[in-house]
C-alpha cells in the first residue's frame, strides 16, 4: 500500500493512493497514519480490505498539499557515512560500526514544502536518503530477518545539512542537522510488502535540473536489516520511529571548491525507485 497524509500542515488527513494513482480518503476508517496504526495488524488489514474493495471515498488531489506520510513521529535516528562512494568522496574512513546521530521530529515537513536556508548559512547541503519506518517495538533483535519483520515500510527522506554548523562549529553534528525544515519526508509510506529488496533501490537527486546524486542502496556499508538490528541494541525502536539510512555520493561537500551549496531560489528534486518524488524550493529563513 501507498499511504499518505494530505491537507494543511498540522491538519493532515490519512489517505491512500490506489492502483490507478488516485487518492482515497481513509479518515472514516483510521484516525491517522502513525505508530498506533502501524502497530495494529487488524487496523491495517481493514485498510487493505477497504482498498481492495474500491469503495473508499475518492479525494480530489488537485491543489491538495501532501504532508509527511507519518504523523506523531517519536524519534528520527540517522546513519552517517553509510555508502562506500560517499565515504570516498568526502575522504572519510569507512566506519566499522554505524555512525549514529539524531534529528528532531520537528524538522519534518512535507515532500514538496519549502526548505529554509538558515540565517548565516553558507554551506546548506542536500542528501537523498532511504527512510525506514518502524512498525513493531524493537529491542535486542538477533537477526536480519527479525529486523526486517519490524519494518512497517519505506519512504524518502531529504536529510538537509548545514556543513559549517555540522563540522566547523564544534561539538556533535546536531547543530547542522536540526535546522527548521531540514527533513522533508514522503510522499508515501510504501508498506514493506511492496519493496522486494530494500538493497536494490536507485536514489536520485537534482538541483535546478542538474543531476547531483545517482546511487543505489546496494552500495550501503550497513544494509537496512543490519541498521535496524544494530540500533535495537542501543535504544528501543517504537512504531512510527523513522531511520534515515544515509546518502550516496554527490553531495555538495564532496565537490571540489568552490562547492555548489544551496542558495535561496534553488530547486531540489529527489526520487527513489517505487517510493515517489519530492520537490522543494529553497528560501531564506
């Protein structure tokens, strides 16, 4: 299933994209697309049955804003330097264990909402990422199979980063990762049963129509199953939690000087096989 949330920010309604690309209203069937729904097998079965029947109300998508596909996110866990080609382009040593950092849920915006260039920023950068959404509470998972069984689905994340704040201002990465609007998410939450292999997805990102990133999740240093298993050893993952799994080569940081960092007026477009597209215009905060 392709689940999404549509409407004004803070007042999104749950919806589903049907096989013909049309929108169907789920608001009479479920309260929201969130951890509570994703952990409820019976509720998800009712959604599947209603979708198969073709009787869900049609939504007119014309002019309708698409919001983040998951509401009430508890936490966003991110993996840094998780692609071999990205580690090479930045001159970093390939990590022996996943590099973990956090983004606040309030960085999340819709897939086509504006991204704000922070005040004083000179090094705002792009990162297309496969995001994993947790569907079952995960603690101390022992195997890849168990890890994937705890995944509700997948979506696109744009892990926007301010590199000066992140790297040159001391401390941890948090300052460069948690600026307002720095995690566009969506458009859909595609349930795990529709993604045959999360390690066989192509990711692409362009800036002002020029392709900057074109990679594949096959190049991940730590695949999705290992990331979920690993994280469950250090923290409890709850339904509705999001994991950003890293970005392939092609970020501005990896370019020769002068590096083409984002500026107000730029347009960034992202896509991942089977997960849809995002488009954001950059503007000053």
